[in-house]
């Protein structure tokens, strides 16, 4: 029996013996606090949902140590950063904030007047508010108070706990260490992806303009009428679509727009293990390179072939026709898959074996209905497997980049959508960019606290 089952049974027991509503609700909120502190967020969520059938009035303010627990969980995630192989702790912090915001766990009875004045100031930062809406679905005054004051303070407290920056060391060592934290998001890894800040977008555009002036002499390639410019930027050989840059130049430079535009692909000396990388602009006017930080089969980076149900089935039917599989069998396979695949389900190369297994089960069952004989099932399965391979055929990352730029040229895809379709382990480059944008604010607020305390230490 899980701890949640035990809590539910106790609530039922308290109801049966006629315990007062106040005592029952006290117990309910205490258990929410315990589950929250243990980090059992799914159990916490389930127990909250049980409040209605148990006729319990849910009052967040009655959850003991609610705000303190958020701080405890945040610091716990910061400590895991030292041993986190794929550096997923940043994403876990985002998940914690998202959960707490969803269930209004940041809500405070009273916020200091001086803090409210600063919160009103950051409410004027439209880019930050867009980022919060993008990451968390919105914001509240209490949430803004937490990320502006409490979260940076918790990072500062963790910073002081770190053995190599404590107050017993020389003051300049503290300053150096704090600056390292401040610059952390210029070069770091997260979700198995390396991230590098290559400097201002103005430098990138100036380099592009210099190459364009030369008329692409000796440096252009052609793919289906699309011109690509290949040149060296920051000692990296990059591939650029002039159409993409020209079409989006004003938006890339406009720091009022919350978007991350695709700029280029790195062909040589990129931060990926094969020397590849992808460049994006940020609303802060930076050029950011992202690529896998390790060599592995799944580090294809761009999912070249990705479909929804109807697109996939149409492609499969066409491929089976080319393999001369009769119409009746094709029809039954497609009808079968229509029933098994959800309407909006994303289908990609990693689903091949699962789909093939489903088809194999269907074919074996079809022996009973005389559609097929056991003798030709193996041959048919091999043809279907080859059809899936053709649909999911992997191509070079360079070709993938060109294909996506072609879609941008045809206005079938926007430049800012590229990051959302470029991923590793279900985390896209867009996830990395928007989370980085958020943490940059928090770290700058941390640094303000540090400088204030650092100045005090000299008095």
C-alpha cells in the first residue's frame, strides 16, 4: 500500500467515525505538506483532486510550510547539479515552478510594499512576461515575487554553502566564483545538449553582409533553386540561407519580439561531436549555438521524417503499393492501423519497431480469416519493414537543414519554428532557448544580491 493509499484510507476512516470537518481538513492539508516536502508531486496532485469527493474545502494557506518547502525543493535540485550527468536539473527546476504555479502554491497573504514597486517595474518587461506565459502558461504577482526575490536569494544561499566559495576564503575568490555563475549560461550543457553563446547578433549579420557583398563568389551551393552561403564565422564553417536572413532580418534585430530565429548550421568546428551545430538568435540580441554534446545514435538532432496519423498512413499506403502488395491487404493494414494509432499521434523513426510489431500481430491474426497464408507473411513483413525504412530514411544533417530552409522559403515553415522541430530525447532546441532566457533573468537578480552582500563585507 502506497503512502497515498494509506492517507486516503485514514480520511475515509475519519469520515466514518464522524470526526469534525475542521480536524479532517487539518489532517488533509498536513498530508499535502508531507507529500509536497517529499517531492511526491503526482501524489500531491491526486490528493488535491480527492478534496471534492471527500467534501473537503481546499485552502492553500492551510498547507503547513508551503513556501518553505518550495525553497527546500529548489535547493535540493541545485545540489543535484554537481552529479547530474545530462544536466537535467534546470528542466526539473522549471517543472517544479510550473507545478507550483499551476496549483497556486506561490500565493502570499502580503507582499512587502518595496517589493511590489519592483514587481510593477518588471511587469513592464514585455519579453519576460512573454517568456513566463510561454514556459508556465502565465504569471501572478506572487509568482513574480518568488522568481524576483526568493529564487535568486535561494541561489545565493546555495552559493554560500558551496565549499569553494565560502566566507572563509579570500573575497576576490568569491567575486570570481560569482562571475562564473553569472556567465554560466554562456557555455553549458543541458539534456545532453551543449549550448554556446557566440556573441552579438550584429557580429553575425556584419559577417553575413561581407560575404553577400562578394556576390557569393566561390562560396555558393544550389539545392532546388535555393542558394546557400558557406563561410567562416567565429572560426566555424557555417551554412546560411540568405533568403531566411533577408526575410527575417528586421525581426531578428527587433528586441521587442519574443522569438528565437534559425540563423545557420555549423558544418565544421561546431560544438557537436561531429563538428556540427545550429545557430539561433535570441530576443537579447545573442547568437547561440546548440548541438548534442556526445556521439550517439539518437543524436540525429533534426527529426527528418515526422508525421501525424493521416500523413503517415497515406505515405505507407503509397509505399506498399510500390511493393505490389494487393489492394485488399493494403486496405486491411491501413484500417487496422487507423484503429490503433491516435488521431494526433506523432510518428517518427523511433516508433518503427512498435508499428511493425502491431502489423505483424495483425498479419498473424489474418491467417485465421484467410486473408493471408503463413507462407507469405514473412515476405510481406519484410516488404513492410523496407517501406517503413524508406519513409523514415535518415539523411545528412546538412540536407535536413537545407530542406527546412526550403520550407521557410516556400512559407510552409517559419524561421522561428525550426528550433521546435530540432531535438534530442524529446527536448527541443526551443525548450533550451526559452529556459535559458528565463534563467538569465534569475541569475542577474542573484548577482545583484551577491554584489550587495559583497560590498558589505568590505565595510
